[in-house]
């Protein structure tokens, strides 16, 4: 398979899965969370680039570590999570720059999907499929939790279990997302397709489907435009996604 | 006597503050119990404790295999999700047939299924919430402020619905309110509450009770905002 098709396929799957998961994050006011998580994955990305392994594999443990540290500090200090997130993610970015080779900085910051290897692409597509299936499986219960925790508890839903699965899915999508849009832009791939979809959707099924479609479409468009313009695909994906959003505001219901 | 709920020495402490102190009461099957008290009296917290949603000390004992439906006071976050009425019922695994049956019993037509929750009137939304709680075929309904925030026309329709449900389904209903008029019209028995139990009795007894005036005359000393999410 050509390198271009590999990139396109991985990008479309990752973009779609990110948009789909993003629809659960918007009502929780968590759309922006993927941003700092992507930033604090940067040391892992840097390690992967230095030693030549898949950057998602490098990113994932750092995202998990970051989530754990924020949780731990919050318990210890009772300070607001957003302030602690600032501490943790800025430290991640700072540490990354100690050993990130400067010629690799672009790949780390805005992604490098055009050079994805065959086995990484297969792995990404498989993982995205799994993420889509799990999100679909927890969707009703998570929506109920998003609407009202009391209502969810009255239905005997185990909130802790569902929130844990949900956080793990976010960590996974961030780790996959850094491949496509780098450590700087991960918030955009979960946030923008979702708000675009929110502008147009009449009901929940449309909301989910459109977010998935817009996520995939933005990835495809960015990667294609990158072939034409020789500009990096990550930023082009975000700009395509933002363009769709602006168009959707015209048609907002 | 056929009790469906027994509460003994219930105490709830939240964030270092005593929200409920030493409550004891029973509820009989088929009874409509009003829980009356000013803002911040711990009424919503009592419902949450009965549902097991907040930590408590003491005994909350439901009858065997009793199913409890909960109608929350408000759901501010529901408008963040573009949810149709049909999809809202699907969240509870209600089949289309069940949903239709429920719509009929809450007096709404099928055309409402395609509407977005966010586009409903306050009265329609309240009835949908009641219907949603009915979908799990409960024996008991816990109801937080049935009429709060509903326009007058909507209020009447919710009244009528509750009176009918009481008659038709032999439901036990516990509802929280601060409006005396609802109590007289619907309740068999009343608890009045301001952190502690101030009185128990029938609505008629309450009319002459000094507890009522005491309940509303005494300032609530530790006003606490108890609806973090509706």
C-alpha cells in the first residue's frame, strides 16, 4: 500500500474516533482537556523520535502519568484541577525540550502522519475501531451521567467504573492524536468536529454520526491539501476542521 | 401495617456540616408523603440519602424488591446534549411500546417523541421526567419539587397527573416541596423538616400545628446551596 494511503487511512480513523469521543466530552465541559494532555505527552513523543519507535507508544504512558499526577495533587492539595493541570502540562513541555532534537520539533509539535509505518498504521486503525466500539457501548450510560449523576445513580450505574473507562479512552485518543496533529493541537481534534456537529444535529444519533464524519473528513482534507501545498498535514487538518465549523455556524439550527 | 420504607436515626453530614439530624419515619404502601421545609432545610439531601446517593449514618430500609423511581428537581445539563424525547427514553432501555404507553399515561401525544428535550415547555419537560421515572415500573416515586419553575397552566396538568397516578398505579409517592397548597391537595401525610424533624402528621393536623409557623418563621441559619446539579 502506498505511504499516502496509509497516512490517509490512519488519519481518517483517528480523526473519526476523536470526533466521536469528543461528543461525550463537550457536555462534560472537557473538550479542552485533550490539549494539556497532548502537551504533557511531549517528553514521550521526544523519546519516541530519538529512539525511533511509534510516537503514540511514547505518548501514552506520559498521558496516563499526567492524569495520575493531576488526580494525586488534587487529592493532596484540594487545589482546582485546572491549575494543577497547568503545573503538570507545562512541566511536561519544558522537560521535552531538554532532549527533543530540534530537527524533529515539527513532527513532535504538529504531527507526522505522512511518515507513518505500516505496522503503526494497522495498530492505529485497530485501536480506533476498538475505541469506537467501546464509546458506542458506554454511550447511553455516559450520556445519563453527563445529564445528571443523581439520575444515573438512581439507575444503579457504577459511576466510578464508567468514568475510568472514559478517561482511559481520552488518554488513548490523545496518544493516537499526537501522531496526526502533534502534541500542540490535540484539543482541536476532539473539540472542533464535535461543536460543528452540535450546530447541525437535531438529535443524539445525528450528533454522534456527524462528529465522526466531520472528524474523518477534516483529516482526509488536511492530508490531501498537504500533498498539494507541501505544508504539514496537522495544521491543515485543524484549519479544514475550523472551516467546516465556520460553515456550520451559518446553518445552525 | 405494610411498610415500604423505614428510616431510623438518619444523619447526613456534608462538608463538615450537619444537613440532616436524627430523622426517623416510616412510609406505608400506597401513601403520599409530603416533605415540607424552607430552602436549605435538607429536603433534597433527604431524597438523595433515600436513594443512597450521599453517605449517611443510620437506617434506610426499603421493602423487599421495591423499585424506586426518581424525578429530579432540574436537569440544567440536559440542554447540553441534543437529545430527542425518544432518545431520552431509550437511555433507560424503554421499548417503543413501553414509551407509547407511558406517553399516554402522562397525557402527551406521540408527536412529542421527535422533539428535542431543549425545545419542550417547562410543564411538558416535567411530565417527561415523571414518565421517564415511570419507565422502570417503580413502586415508589421520589419527587423533588414537582411544580417548581413550571408556569401555572403546566402546574395544573402536573397536579392532575399526580392525582391520577396515585389512583391508578397504587404508587407510593414521596415528594419534596415548600408550597403548602400542593401538600393539602395531594398528601396523605406530611413531614416538616428543617435539618431536624419538626413535625409529622396529616395535612389537617398540620394546619393547626404551630410547627408550620415555626418552620417558616425561623430563619435558616446555615443557608446552603444544595442543588449542585439540579
